[in-house]
C-alpha cells in the first residue's frame, strides 16, 4: 500500500501528497520539442493532490517554473503555495505572484491562457471541461484519474484525446500503476504467456476512512459539497470510480485493454450512513465478464477499523500472478516455475511526470487517453450496476445519458443532496 495508500488518504495539507498530474503546452509544440526553453507550469486544483503534483512536475525537468495557480477556494490556493515554498530544492522554480493566482470556477481559463504546462488536479467532475479546454488551447496534458464521473464526461474526454492525437499533444494519465516498474514487468510476463490463458481476475481495494468536513453555518449547498467533494457522486463519481479505478485499470491492462461486455453487482452504506457523508456508498462488489467468458471479481470497501488489502490477482491455465504495490509483492507462480520481482523500484508518481516532460522535450508526445477514459467508464459501469441492481452492458454504460453536472457552477445555486441509490428502485439512465 505504501505510496498509493498515502496518496489516497487525501491529507490536504501535505505539499508532497504523492500523485501524478496533468500537463499542457500553450505554445506551438515545435517550440519545446527539444532544447531547454522554459516551460511555465500551471496548477489547477490546489489540495494535497495538486501540491504533490506540482512538486513532481517541478522535479521532472531542469527548466520549469510554477507560473500560475487556480482553485475554487482562496485558502486552498494560499495554503498550497505556502507548503510548496517549504519544499526542499524548489525555491528557484516558484514564480507565482498575486496577479497569477486565480480563484473561482472559471479560474482554470486564466491558468491555461498563461502557462505552457497545466496540472489538472481538481475533483473529477471538472476533468472533462478542463481537459477539453487544454486541448483546444494546444496543450500537452496529464490528466489525473478518474477523468470523468459519468458517461457524457467520458465521451467528451475520448473526443478531446482524439483531437490531442491529431494535434500531436501528450495526454498522460494519472493511472499511476502503469508507470511502476514492478507492475510493468509483471504485466509484461503475463502478456508473454506466463500464466497461460487468463480466465479469472480479482481486484481488491479495502481501506479505511478519510476526512470529512462539518458544514459551517455560512456555507451554501455548493460550498459544503465542494469542501466535501469526495462524498457526492456528481463530484467524485463515488468510491468505485474515484479510488478503485486504479486496480480496475490494472485488470483492463492485463487483458491488453480489451474491456468487459457486462457487469452486475451490489453495494451500499454500512458504516458511513450519516448525512455528513453525502450520498455515496462505502462498499461495492461487482462481477465483470468479457466476451470470452473471463470474469473479474471486483471488491472495494472504505471503512475504518478493518483489514486493508489493495491488490490484483490473475489466474490462468498455467498459473497465477499477484500484483501489489510492494517490491516482493509481484509474484508469478506457473508451470514454468516461480518468479518474484527483484528489479529496481521507482517512484511511480514521479515517473509519470518524468516521461511526460521527456516526451514534450523530445517531440514524442505520449497519449494514454483511450485507456484513461475507458478504465474510467469501467468503474462507472460498476457503479451503475450496483446503484440500479441491474446487469449493465458496456454499450449501455458508454451510451448512458446520465449527466451529473449541476445546473450551473455557482456558489448560490441550490443543490439538494440526491437520495442514496437504492438497487431495484434507482433507474438506469
């Protein structure tokens, strides 16, 4: 669990919360295809997630500066900047005067306009909007996971990523396990046939509770929900999407980015049942099935005081493999003998940025857009199955018309808390 667990604890005051980020390029690509031109970095979303992303982006290249910042809340922006100023070795890479600190729902536009590289670290609700704007402006992009909370958002992301490919822009995904040496080597062996024909997968994500912020008397509906964004499906996508997407993506990667055709599952609120926890579930159990009959048994739980387990398991005709974010947790047991990963470890979150910036400098853009969007839909598909109690096909999920976007992004907009989804009652849209 180590770094991944730390990353997902959402300790918002930490300036080095380990995560990846989103990067973009405002000038024509040729300007920064090679050489040492200054890359101006902009941070959009200044929580612990964003602060850590900024640290990693600034360490990824010799000639970069944090040039602009944006957040919905001024206190988050100011706190992030103070933490970054304390980070070792970064003082000469910080250049964010007051006139380049932007606050509000439209602040992302100002950052995109004045920066070369943008880090998109807001709640997932805003990812499609910000990603689309970045690509339209000709930016290279690193998009944090998940990249949407609903199917319309996924479709928008797919379109933006296709446009990025036409423009020769990078879209590097925050699905960081694909940048880990141990995962890469283990998956390579699986693809080379180490376990034979895959027939069963398992993805576990059992973890404890996270922060919750009591509502203050002067907070509007929007303020309260934005401050507690994790607990509202329209902002986070729910736990199965916001967090468990990591190991769901690993399973899709194992299957060479072929996605299942249907899913059925269940979930609910067993521990986090009070109104302070919004309307998301605290556990899910979903069974996915591929066209060839391969099944994925996916389980996640976010409840304090319970045993944690974050792992992936692959079973095939010749053996099985275990994928865990620990050096000796990468194991393949097969008819040909056992193997344990013993290669060099790497900081997977830093690796994301290193490869992003190296691609920009070399004029060789990386585009993870398709699997980023489809793995997000994989997680949304599971949520749909659990919320409705129905079998959901891939086509149903992809073509869903359920749009979780609020009427408008404004602090005074009334936002009643949606009812908790009830299987057998909640409709599929």
